[in-house]
C-alpha cells in the first residue's frame, strides 16, 4: 500500500483533516512522519486510526485510549532514500513517554471529543441560520415599509382629490344659489311691473 497523506487518510476514514491531526498529535509515538515533518500513513497506521474512531463512536474518551508505538520505521522512498544515503544513516522517529505526550498536547490545544465537535458545528450552523433569518426579516420589513409608503401616498392623493371635489361642489352650490337668487329677483321685478301696468290697462 502506498503511503497516504493526512488528507487522503481523512478521506478514507470519512473524517476531517483536523480530526486526523488531533488523533496523531495525541499519539505521536504511534505514527511516522516524512522528512518534511508531515505525517504519513500506511496500512497499520490506518488501522490504528480506525480503532480510535471505533472507540470514540463506542463512547470511549480520547485521552483514555492507548495505541501501540512504532516498532520499526516506515520504508523510505524517493527523496527520503536520497537524504538517508547522504546522511549515511537510516531515518528513525523518536518515541515520547506518556507524560511528555500529555504535556505537549496540553500545551498545544485543548482536545474535544466528537460530540463536542458536533455540538460546535451545530452551534455555528444555528448562528448562520439565525443571521440568515435576521436578513430575511430585514428584507421583509423593508418591503413592508415600501408598501406602507405607497399606501400613504395613495391616501394623500385620494384626500387631495376629495378636497378638490368638495371645493368644486361648494362652488357649484354657490353658483346655483346665486342663480336661484337672481331668478327670484327677476320674478319679483316682473311681478311689480305687471302690477304697475294694471291700472293703465283700462284706458
């Protein structure tokens, strides 16, 4: 089997690269690195990682687990062989005591089990959904304000039209009243003329 990098190992185990880095950092004596300081994984290493995953799924805590340490180094290939030949010695990987391992891990970062990781992801997703909901509500409020503004403008136009119609009605009423008054005066004047002419009609 070819040596796999962290990304490829994570893909095979269906976990994240960050998860793989946490696991191997907790058990540095159980995994090998290449000449550049990157972890590399062969079949036994993948089996160790799979056992860690299985134990976590069974409810076991990460810091309570133990893994077998490396007995022999991984065969060197390519640039590693050239570097080893030039150096005149085979590459080897130092082992750390459990106390050193725990000290290095505690100083590096605080590990979280998968349940905590899942809870953090859910919290981030809920935060994102909350922000999206706020954005949607903001857009809806803006649309409602625009609709209310349009309704307000329409009401103002209707009020102006009604006021104009009322003014025209007042003018028409005033004109009709003036015409009625003029007609009434004219009838009175005609009546007076007729009464004045009546005594002279006998001559």
